[in-house]
């Protein structure tokens, strides 16, 4: 009973406070953007490491505006908090894991891409290991023939949690470098090579590897 009450309170308080904190940090920082000119106009898959999640809504809106996007988020309780937090930025959530009951969540993601929405995924989420690549992103890209667009950011000053993903929280008034990588496809690659390609692209972009 106590646990349920605490969870209800967390769901009420954490998402709005979290979204407010994200905005305070972002707008206090100096921003440097690195965005290529050849991004696809058709729906694509956005990929970034779980530990670099915090500032991604701002980067996505910088180059994609109000284009619809659905973010694949686990069904765990922390996933509920994340889903409600990103909802304040106008992002939709697809709840589920590509590791457990993966077919259902992948079908939902494919439908979103076909309907014109982008889909975002953290290849090493929701539980890691850090900077690993679960097969969900490779299956989704190959089934849809959609481009993958990698995102990354770094901060000149930050806190780094001791969590499995080494989560990055920029310090206010630091400098953010927000980067979008070249779009790529995984056409005709076997699963192992496709996963290695996703990892290579993300690690090449990230300063937090």
C-alpha cells in the first residue's frame, strides 16, 4: 500500500518537475549544433544511447520541429516516469521491450513509421549493458527499410550518475554540443554486422563513449 502511494506521488510530481529541470538546464546553457544537411524527409529511426537521453528532445525539435515522433520506452515503472516526462514535449510513447514480447512493440513501431511518424529508440535500453545494441533497432530498420539517424550530445560540465548507463546530467551554464550523425541503412546486413554498425556509428558520434 505504501509502495503504491509513493508511486502515485512520483507519477504526479516527477514528470512535471523533471521536464521543468530539463528546460532550465537547456536554456541556461550555451548550445553548439552539428547537424548534416542530408537528413531524410521520410520517417526515420532516431537512435541514441540511454545515458544521453536528457537533452535529446531539444535536439530533435531543433532539426525536426513538430514532426510526430514515438519513443520506445520500457513498461517498467521508471519507463512510466519517462513516458509522462517526454509527453510534455509532445512526444508519444510506445510501451514495451524489444527483448521481452518484442514482436508486439516492433509491430507498433512499424505502424508508426508507416503512418508518417519517426520512431526513437535507445539500443542499449532499458537495462543495458551500457552501449550494447539489442536486436530491436536492426529488425525495425530492416523491416521498414527506414534510415537510422544517430544523435548524441556532450556537456563541458556535467554530473554523471553511477547507474548502469552512466547517465549524463549537464550542469547549468555549461556548453552543450548537440550532434546529429549521417543517416544510414542496414540493408542486406546479417544481424551481427547490423548491430556492430549501429554501435560503431553511435560511438563515433558520442563524446561519452
